[in-house]
C-alpha cells in the first residue's frame, strides 16, 4: 500500500498490506476518516451474525463483546481493563468529569476545540472557563487551574497538542488532565497513565461502528460520581435490575453506559485488527501518505495548516471544493472553510495522487 514498503525485506509490511486488503475494499477514494472510519470486513460480518441471532430469536451474548472490546482498548491505552469504562459518547464522559468539579473551578481548554470536549464544562454555568491557543496550553496552566481539558489532535486541522508539556505543567500546578484521543487513537501511541482522564470515540481511526466510546480513569476512579449509573454499573449487573443499585462496580465499569450491543459486537473485532496491525505500523503508513499530500500541495501553490506528525491535513480556503471532490469520487471534509483530508490504513499513494489530480483541475 505504501510505496516505501516494497522490497525484499518487507515481510512485516506485506503482512500489514495483506491484512488491510482482506478487510477493506472502498469503492471510492475515501479520505475522510477524521469524520468516520471504514468498517473492516470482519466487523461487518460479526454485526451481521449478531443481528441475525436476534432476528432468529436466539440472541448471542453480546455483553461478552463489550468486555472484549474494553480489554482491547485497555491494551491499546496501556492500562488495566478495570480502569476503562465503556459507553457511547465523549460528551457524556466530559459531562461526568464536569459534574465532579466544585463551583468556581478553573478549566483550561484550547480555543475552538471540539464541542463534545469543552461544552459540558460551559453548560455547568458555575465554572471558570479559560481558552487559549492550542500551542500555549502548557504555559497557561497556573496555580488554581483545576483541570486541563484538550483533544490530543484537533478535529478541524489535525494539530497535535504538546501532551507531555501539558502533563508536566499540570503536575507542577496540581491540576488534573483530561485528554480526548478521538482523533488520535489508532495512529498515535496512547499512554493513558500520563493523564488523569482519557476519552475516545472509536468510530474514527479505530474503525469501529458508531456507538462505541471509552473513558480511562485513575486507579482510585478519580473521585467521579457515577451520576448516570444504571443497572450495568452494578458489581453484579443482573442482580441490579430493580430499585437502587445495592453495590456499584468496584472498577471503572461503574461509569458504563448501557451499551449499544450490536456496535460492540463489531467493535471487538476492529480493535483486535489494530492489535494485529500494530499502531506503530499504522502511524508510519498514515504519515507517509499525509506527507506525500503536503508535498503535492506545495507544488500546486497551497500551504496547509502546520500539523507535523499528523495524518490530518487541512488546507485553508479550499473547503468550498468538497462537493466537487465528492462528485469526482473523492471524499474529504469542509471544516471552517478548510479542506480536510485524513489518511488512514486503507489509503494508498494512488489515493493521494487522485486527490491532487482533482485539485489541480
């Protein structure tokens, strides 16, 4: 798939390519993973089987799929499964963290970060919100900052936060950190232990179905109150179906949302695919394609937003061409007037060249 991977010593990458070819067969030039990832064949088949089991009156035990998906995400994040909650929405988990803060607490965010990350803190109405440019987050942490909430990679243009600097500054000032990795998990190695809270949807770079999201909490559960706890949050869920839950789960499962079971039936297989491929291999593949596109843009006289090390490339002033590109069979996004292309494991150098060819016309 990546021209750099050919040659006599390319065994591991041949395995990478054969896995990808077996799982994905897009009918167009799909460069829009930052909006929604493509589903692998194994995931589609698992969901088909799960749906058919319900239609046949013999529902499979999809709660096992939830636990397998939780464990797989935990391995990708480098934490025990007991620290991972399974749900459906980053906004819900942002709201959970927002609810834990005392009135007047200062929350530091990046300007124009994704709404699901920041809006739940704003609707509290009694918190002190401070937004600064992404590049200035670390230097803007100060005494009295209670929480730093930021996306690892910006949805609009792919810029990557200085996560190490943010974590270091937060420790120095006694602030907690909340990092959303929705636009990074799958191509950027995630060390969730470096932060207090980590959230992620899984339908983008982790190529899971919609309806799957995760939250990583500290070992002590971070002082969060499970304000939306239902029966699945019980230590013994099937004994917690009626009345108040007598005993909440001792793990992060107390923060579970009632799961979208068909989505999780597929998600476990998407996440297992990433473990087979290796995030480092996916990253190398994705970044090579993004760099190829950036070089091609320079030849066309366009300068993308500076986002080194990101597979998301945003080109100012070209968002208006999104519809034209779609009609030509090239799927990208229009974000704030910018054309946003996102390169992932199922893309090839030919996809990059096709996009450049249409843009040059």
